[in-house]
């Protein structure tokens, strides 16, 4: 294997502490997991809007903006899904180190996959947020028609249909969306993120 000539520049970088002091917030990763159609991205975008309105620096990463760009070369095989999560975790980690509140919205269906992301990001910064929506409701929404295609056999290895989803065992936060409005779900997560992002002075 060819040796890469890579030299870390950490000793020349502006420190995370300096960035957080300027931004007046603690960087952190809020990893939103749940079935397709659970409302992850809708809640994530609502959070970004509310955080920005309050003067926080926040960014959302989700399947659409990642799969259409840096991960456009990946399929949905087990190996490619793992590589997808690895790249996402590395990008998320960089945003976090720059002091941003980073909201990552990905199905990431297995506990192993999410632990893999946590190991890359670090357990201090990684906060698992479980968007708990029954599959029946997800199928009713089916905005993109994916469940219909999966049921018809047009999409293989679709999470919740012919590929399993493993719910988090001890998440930082669990949001049960059944019977809640989007605004209520956003507020529940927002309060926890703001509390967790304060810098003690």
C-alpha cells in the first residue's frame, strides 16, 4: 500500500475553544435517527431555522444534500452504507470542531452503524436523537413514494420493509411524533440543544 504523505496541521489551527468563545456556543452533534418518513429532516430544518433566529450557528446534513454531492458515488449495499456513514461522521466532526451545532439527519438503521459514527465523532460531542414514528404513520406520509415502491419490490433493502431498523437503546433524546405537530417536536429538541450548547462563564 502506498504511503500517503499527510501532515496534521492541528498545532497551527485556531483552537476549538477560541471559536466557541467567539460564537458563544458549544459545538455539538445531534444525530437524528429514525425511519424514512419519520420527520427527521423536517424537524432538523425547523431546528436550524429556530437556532439561527436565536443567534446560534447551526448546520443541517441529511441524506439529500450528502447523497447528491459527496456521496453520489455510493449505492445502498451494506458496504456502501457504512462508507456513507463514515464520510458523514467525518464531515460532521469537522463542523463540530469549528464550533457549529451540527444536526445530522440520517436513517442509520443499526446500532452498530450509529456507534461507528459516535466513535469517529467522540462520545462527548455525539448526541443521539431518536425520532420515534410508527411505520404505519411513515407509510401514510410516504411523500417520496418510497414505501410504495419497496412494497412492490422495486426498491430492495428498504429500512423497515425488508431491512431492519434497530431503535436506540439509550438515546440523548427520544421524540415520539405521533399526535404531535412539527412545531411541538422541534421545540422539544430545541430546548435540549440550547441547554446543552451554553458556555458556562
